């Protein structure tokens, strides 16, 4: 029979249609037993041909539904792929922005480091000058003190 889906199981839809069709044929056979109604005689060649025709029509409907589902799934997959591409693009933009921000931060840190090094160098220069001044002052005090001592010793 062609009423099986691709997974080897009869679909719920085909099962329901088959059940409905058989009931309709059984009802007709009870009302009109004298007629050769498809489904009224199980071994009837006409009945078997009619069932094969019905099975073929059901299979075609199942194939149509399956094709429609495949088309819909393909559309959904395409949409999902497009969404993923958009998300990948946004991710790359954010990554690039983060990289740029990182470069800006590194540049600012480098500038701050250079400023600090310059400030430290200026303070070191200032301290060296101050130390020279103190040494000169100390030397001058010594010279002055010696001169004074000499003057005092000359007086005595």
C-alpha cells in the first residue's frame, strides 16, 4: 500500500481518511447490497481497483503535504541562515568596536604612562638641582664658617 509515510509508518491523516472511506463504503453496502459498490465485497476486483485508486490519491495527498512541509522547512532554514548571518555581522561589528576601544584605551594608557614618566623625570631633575643647591649651600656655609673662624683666630 502507498499510504505509508517515508518513515515506514502510516500517517495519522492517511489512517483517518482510510477509516472514513471504509465506513462510508460499509454504509453504502448495507443500504444498497445489490449494487457492486466499491468496498461492498472484499474480493471484488472493482473494489480492489477502487481501493488502489484511493490509496494512490491518499499517497499523492501525503506527498503534497510532505512537499509543502519540505518547502516550508527550507524557507525556515533559509530565514534562520539569514538571521545567523545578521547576528554574525553584528558580532563582528561589536568585536571590531571592542578592538577599537581597546586600542583607544591602550593609547590613553600609553599617553598617561609617558606623562607620568615625564613628570617623574622633571621631579628627578628638580631634586638633582635641589641637591646641588643644598651641596653648594653646605659648601658655602663651610667656606663662610672657615673664613669666620680664621678672622676670629686672627683677632686673637
